[in-house]
C-alpha cells in the first residue's frame, strides 16, 4: 500500500484526536532497516518515541485502529493530562 508520511501523520491525528487537543507534536520517519515507521510524540521537553510496523501502518491507513500505537498514545496523553491537573492543583 502506498501513502505518504504526511498522510500517515494525518491519519494518526485523526484516529487519536487527543493529540491535537493537548497540542502534542507528531513526527514520523520511515526506518528502512526496521521496515517500520519511527513516530515521535512531543510536548515541551517530554518526548515519546515508538515504532509502527509497516503492516500496522497499513491497517491505520485502512481505518483499523493500531492497538500498539493506541496504547502508546494513551499513556503519553495520560501523562500530559496528569501533569496539567497537577499544575492546576499546585496553583490552587
């Protein structure tokens, strides 16, 4: 299946809208020797890097939720939300 990195990035952001809601930046590169996409999520100083195999990326592009990626995104987002909540409570 052929698609661009930009299309994959857009699909990931579409499938996981919390990425945009929390202003998390997404970077994607294809790593030939791993036959996988290296996906980085960042916000401020925090960065999460994970890999998405070609088949999983193809599934994402076919509107099938990526389980591995979803777990990674959920944990990263939860960490951000916890920090935001902690900041609110500390300021109060």
